[in-house]
């Protein structure tokens, strides 16, 4: 069977869905900037909610990957408590974010996305058997993280300036 070599060894659907996930970040950040009240507040609340969902999702990836690698890995991830703890921490941070001052929540979510990306650099090596795929995924994650974090920061700062 011939081997198909591509520059980015991720399925097309992964890339499409990953980048499509940026649309709410970008659209809501623009709404915060351009919409009149109360639509700007609705956009802010929606952006916090969406950011919280994404932060939680990224934490949950660790749990899913650990369950997947239990029988495949020589390194038993069940025993690595830090992975299980880190998998739940983003959800707890996201839950906190939906209960605090919105501009602060947006900045907290942006910081969490960046921290997650840094941590994932070291943990994802356990989850991929193909290092090219791992590199491609982390490259995509970097793009997604930068855009999402910038949108959250932009909306948070815009909100602070508007209400100052």
C-alpha cells in the first residue's frame, strides 16, 4: 500500500474544525468592539461562556488521551496524578471565570489558554504515536491559542476602556 506523505499529517477535518472554532472568538470580539449596548454586553457574556467551554474542552483532552493510552503505553498514565489533576484544573478555572468581573474573566481565560499550550507541549508527547502528527497538532494549537487569546484580551481591554 502506498504511503501518502503530507506536509501536515492531520486529517483535513481536524484542521477545518479547529480553525472553525475560532469564529466565535473573532466574531464576538468584533461585536464587543463595534456593538452598541446592550449587544456589547451580550457579546461579552457569550465570549466568556465560549472561552470557558474551550478551556474546559482542552483540559478534558488529557483525560481522554490518558484513557486511550492506558493499554498502549509502557508509561502508565494512571499513576501520573499530575495529568489527571491538570485535566480538571482548566474546567475549575473556567467555572470561576463565569462568576467574576467579565473583563477579568476574559483575561483569566486568555492566560489559561496560553498556560495550557505551554503544558501541552510536554504532555502531548505521551498521546501521539506519530511525532509528525504531534508536531502538526501543536503547531495548529499554537495558531488557535494565539488567535483565541488575543481575541479574549482585546475584548477584555475594550470592555475596561468602554466602562472606565
